[in-house]
């Protein structure tokens, strides 16, 4: 399961003025922003051109409607979860297999992207925000969409497989829908990563044994930091 930083940095005591964000000095088109992000991700995935730290976690599941089955179904879902408190930083050295494998190749098609914006900042860096189209029941076996861009989601097939091991569960039908899964990155002017964050919510609907309906939400998060090229 993926792993995170648990607290916001506090401003020093006695600071009398808010720090202003750098003013934007230009914009990248959707195609330019997506291409810049994808090239940098592919370079790491294929060649390990940078080392970095990664941490990922999932916020505890909110689930409603299962009643007495909570005690059986929730532990199944917890097998796929790492809470923010449990999360540990994964250090990936430049050129290592870990550095390659933990960076999604990110070669999704433009059709899988709801929006991609690139903002050129006054400090010379670029802020790129990619929002993916809604996707139902994504799988890690997919070659496009969410699976190409992230490793921070729940594969419904895995949940279904685990549920079938519980004797009382005769049938399970449902779906996990991801809406507006968002990847935000800061990059240098020449297209190298400074940081990346992932955030997406899986909206879950399930029907157990043809009669028990349940809904839930599970938030997935990841941070990539300390890039060393």
C-alpha cells in the first residue's frame, strides 16, 4: 500500500506578514503542460534519471449501510490501506529499480485528461495541475487513464477477490468511481520535478448478497519530494 507528511509547516512566531505566492508570468497550454509532466515521469520510469522520496496513505474509509457486516467487510478494505500515521517514507536512489517502479510511466492519452494547466511562475518554475476524467472500476492492468498516471487507487477486482473468501458473502456487486483525481507538480523551467502530490477519492457503492446496499468514500494521497537528478 502506498505512504506521508502529517503536518503543515507553521509560520515562525512573530511573523507579521503572509508570504505572497510568486506572480504568474505566463501559461502553458494543456498539451505543453501534459507533455512536460509525462516526459519527466517517463525519464524516471524508464531510466531512473532521478532519485526521490515517496510517501502514500489513504484516509480511513467512511462506509455506511452494512450494519453487522461492517466487522467483516471493513477489515478486507483495510488490507489495501495505509493510514497517514502508519505511512513510511520510501527512499528511492537515482538509477535504482525502486526509483523506476515507483514512478508511474504517466503515458495516458490526452483523452483521459479532463484538464491540464501549466503556470509559469516568477521564480522560474512551473506549476502543473493535471485532473483526470471520471473513471469507474480502474484496474492496475489498464494501459490508459488512472492506472497510467498513478499507483494510488483501489483496484475493485482485488476487493472482490478478497470478499469471496468470506463465507457469509454470497455475492458482491458494486463499483468504485474516481472523480477529478488530481496530480499537482512543481517543475523546473527545464522540465525536472521538484515535487509531486496526488489526491483522489474513490466513491464506493456495493450490494452484498443481493439485498444489502453500502456506500463509502476513501481518499488516496501521495507525495514525491527531494528529487535528486
